[in-house]
C-alpha cells in the first residue's frame, strides 16, 4: 500500500510517499480502506518535533473515513463493505495517511449517509475534541454563554456548532476577514482578537474553549463567571493560574482527545440532524501531503484540510 512516511523530524519536505505492507487487523480491530483523512495541527507538530511520538519511520494521521476491508476476531459492530469514520487512538494509534489503516473497532462509527468521505474524513479528531470539551467536560446547557477562541479553526468552528446545538449563546474570536464565516457556523458574536482585547467586550461566560493557550488561557480566566469552566487544549504557563482560578471557583481543565465509539456516534447524530458540518479549506491527493502540511502551518486556514485517496488496488 502507498503511505506518507518520514524518517526524521523537520519541514514538510521530510514527508515521502512509500510502499508498505498492508496491515492485518488483530482481535477487536478493523482494516479500513481509507478514502479521506483529515489533517490537524498535531500532524505538523509531530512531523516537525515529535511531540508525543518519537518513533521512526512514522506514518502520521488520526482521522479516517473509508470502507471496512476486513475485521479481526470478535468484531461485531462492522462488516466488510461498511462505510465508517473515526479517530485512531491518540496519540499512539497513528497511521491514517496511508491507503489502509487499522484500529480498534470501537474507535469508529458508521459514516452518516448524507455526507461524502471528504466531509467525514475532516471530522473525527476535531469534532471529538470539541464534543468532549463542550458536552462531556463543560456540560454546556441551553442559555449558557460560551467563548470559543480560534473560532475559525479546525476545533473551534466545530465547537461553535456543537455549543449552538446545545442552545448556548456563542461568542467566537477570529480575525476580521473570518467574521462572516464564523457567524455562518452559528456564532452570536465575533471578536477580532487582533484589534480588541476580548476581556474588554466579553464578560460572565460559563465556558471558555481555548485551543491557543499562552496568555490567551491566562486572560480567559478574567471573563469567566464564578463557577465557570475553562477547557484548554494546551498546557498553561501562568504560575498564578491555579490560585486565581480557585479564588473565583473556576474549574480549569486541559483536554487530550480520546478515541470513543459513543462520541463518534454522537458526532454522527449531529451531522445527520444538520447541526454539524466541517468547513473544508482545501483537499489534496495523498502524494501532495507535504504541500498540505505547508498550507496548514501558515495558520491562516479556516476549518480543515483533507487528504484523499483513490480506490486502493
């Protein structure tokens, strides 16, 4: 099978197309012929510096949408020919940027019939992250106020939609050229982070989702109401954060996404209900993975970038 692999860390040019043996699904696992696989910031971070994984050679990719080719012993959820989408277990289950990928059956769900593989391949990691933050960690309910930083980004634009599906009032931060698209995701307000300190215009929110960290995470404490929740996707660096949060009864959580069958089914249900859709910035064939990484690293994209695969021989 064809795959995109690297033998060292570095710039996108370290990514090379290689031919590898097709994996065999072990007990409780399925083999998927990949049709589309999303890219996420964690892909280019791992490519450049390893992050959680330092093994080489390395085939990146956690997002998968495709067709079940074979099932391992004990799998009852899927049969060969089923269309599925899911997230390979993060971080050690990596490997979807290849014509075939194998993973635990319960990391997948049936692909919603109303979307194609490109749309489905864009969703898993980012949508699961947003769902686990908004629903499972913060338990957002109708009428609450939610602030989503980087609301035009991969996780952010899906978090806006998920929070709106819960009946929340959603405020997003984004550069002014992206305000219209963030509103199209359902945001009630959008703040230009380049020209405005969000603390000057946002107050008394129940939840903040912060994919940015740095001083954004520290400043976000100032806009939460007592008893609110800050969910960050990256570690914080403010030594005073814990004391400041405790004084205002704010719960601070750092979330690392987990593969989850129930979560993928919840994402599928939101898609089927018309409440969740990925914005696709660009689609690249597998062979152009390096170009896709370079685009993602600009930090100027909206939504997701997706790699596509021809029907494997």
